[in-house]
C-alpha cells in the first residue's frame, strides 16, 4: 500500500512539473486555441472517474470518483464553450438591411 502511494505521488509530481513547463513555453496567442482543443481529452478523465465511482468498493472511492467526474465535466464543457466563443469571433457579421 505504501509503495503504491509513493509511486502514485511520484508520477503526480512529475506530471505536474512537466505540465507546468509545457504550458509556460506556449505563447499567449496560441494558449487559448490549444487548451480549448485539448480539453476534449478530459473526456478520458471523465470515463476513468466514472469507472472509479462505479466500482463502489469503499465510500471514499465513490466520493473521490464523483468529485473527479464533476471537475472533469466542468473542464470539458468549459473547453467547448471557450472554443465556441473563439470561433464566434471569426464569423463574419451579416449586414443589416
């Protein structure tokens, strides 16, 4: 149990540092399009969270799974809203008669 927890924390810390470094290297003009497009990948996190919440081994795993589902869905919906808003900026406005 302890070795698995240490390994999981190690992976989490490495992923956090890697993500921080990658995001800091992206210029501001590309940040919004790249992030809004990649938020759809959070759908994978939604599926994983549903699997964890659905197992129901302990109440803690169900609660953490439910929290993960909610946060991942906020990320997915927010990503699509940002993408839609960004695409609206590039549409030509119709002339009023």
